[in-house]
C-alpha cells in the first residue's frame, strides 16, 4: 500500500546515509597516510616504514603510519576469557580455542572438496580445519560426513560460512562444528547474528534440535559446555567493516576478529604493503585488543614480517602445529592446484618480489605437544 511504503522509506534512508558517511570517513582517514612523510621527517611518523610500500632498508617489519597498540596485563582475549563459565572443564575440547587461551597462534588446513581421508589425516596436525563453504561447491552433508569420519581427530572442525543466516549457522552447529567463520562482516548486526545463532540460550538464540553433534561430542556434557567451546570468528574485508571495527569487536559473543586480507585489498584498491592498507588493519587490530577479543589475518604471510605479526593469533592455513608437511603442498596448509587463492597486492612498489616467509623462529614442536 502507498501509505506503508511512504512510512518505511524515511526509516531506511537514515541507516543508508549513516553507512555511506561511515565509509567515506574511513576512506578519508586512511587516505591521510597516502603520501610519504615530508623530507627530513624520517622516523618521526609513528610506525613509518621509511619508504612507501615496503620494509625499511634495515629490514623493519612492513607497516603503515600507525603504531599498533600494545596489550596491557590482561593480554589478548581477556573479554572472551571473562565470559567463560567457571564450571566448564578445561582443557576445552575445542583445541583451537584452548590454544588461544594458552597464548598460542593457531593455524588451519583448508578443505574445499569432499575428501574424508584427507580430512582425517590433516586433522591430526593442525589446530583447526577450515571447511570452505563460502567459495566451494561442497554440500552440508559432505561436510557432515567428513566430520563424522574421524570424530575427535584433533583439529577443531570450523566452517567458513556462506552467510550469517540462522538457517546456515544452525546446519554448521548441528553437524558438529566447533566454530564458525563469517565473511564480509560490515556491521555489528551481522556480528551479532554470527554470535547469537551459534550459541544456546541464555547467551544465544541457537535452536534446540537433533544432529550429528550428539554423536561426535557424546560424553562431554555438550549442551552445558558447547557455548564455551564454540569459537565465533568474524572477518572484516571492506572499508565499511574497518569503519565499524570497534562496534563489531565489541559485540557480545564474538571471539576473534580477522582480516580478509585479499578481499580488503581488492575492495579498497590498496596493495597489502601500502601504508593506507596497513593503517586499516591496525585499526582493526586495535579494536580487537580494546574489546578483549583475539586478532588474526586470513593470510598466513602475516605470521612474520609485519608490525602485526606477533599479535596475529589466528590465520587461515600456515604451518602445522607439529611441524608436519602435507605431501607436495609446501607446508602451507593448502593445496597448490587450480583452487589455490593467490595473494592479492604483493609485492608493493619497492617491496621484495615475494611476500614475507612464514617461519616460526622457534624449533617446530613435536606431535605430542600439539594437544596438551
């Protein structure tokens, strides 16, 4: 009816206008670091790299014009820890979340096609498995069958979601996933949906129903413990998301905020070594720290060589937690075939020809040390 439409339009316009203003503000703020510092400024710019788009001649980490905030005595994830039920047994059966609580970086192996044998093998060596449901053609039933092929294999089964809809998150949790990763989160509303549909009341809105989780996690008092074992990760991949980073990070029930590095580079038009891009990720880094969440990057290249490397607690792919190398896959935790996603925006002008390596400087842990 005309009257109904007329009543709805004024309500829609303010939200739309606010979103546009936030996006423009983010672009203006981040563009302020586009130009190099004036001659003679040298290191006076906080966190400056010395030359645009690459590390300083002395090998300083790649960064922008902003210096990342340092954790206080509470450390990373203090709010996530504070929300834990003291009655929940430790160590958590979500071993990736337990590793975060022990201040360890967590890495994954990406599974994007139906292969139970592969899943059961790589699940022994990584902190979590990244089931790719955003870009793959896998079905929910294929993911269900892989998780069921080797229950409690070691790595926490997590699903990169196609969206934050209740119907999708319900499927992921019912088949036994211990975590969800929601892409392209632009505002706190999407972050709220990711958090609340993945957890039962009183903290969430997950519906009670049947599913494989009853068999996979049998004997672990699932209904009373899954809220604390669930790991909710949201991905910021747009300038809109950067502008709303504090609101997203402040959302109750979000555990980890990670950058979708390739998409943020693609959507912003900035090379990943561009100071404007680096300033954007520092804004997200600082928001996660401020609100007691964990911070991460989808790109495993951020494990070393960047100002945020030491604070990158979660990445897609990366080296196995026990030093194991997948045959023919170079230890990256992902295949090198036609499905391999290239790193966008590297190298930058004046930067090395290849992205920084991903080596931990410490000796690789033994297999026994993966799951303490």
